[in-house]
C-alpha cells in the first residue's frame, strides 16, 4: 500500500476501497456511517491485505 492509498484510507475510506468490489465498498461505507474511525480502520485493513497476497 502506497502513501497515496493510505492517505485516501484516512480521509475518504469508501473511495479508497472502490476498486475492491461491491461487498467491500458496502462494508466500509457502513462502517464509515457508524463512525469515521471504524471506517478508516476497515479501509486500512482491506487495503493492507491486498499487498499480503
């Protein structure tokens, strides 16, 4: 995960996972609606798992 993607995860979590699929986008959007911090954590987890594969 690059610096740009990490910043996008922090400031606009749903936009950061837009290319990951509909389910992931929906999950991160719901987490962001519940609170900004859960959305950021969810986006960071999803984006960091991509690099591990």
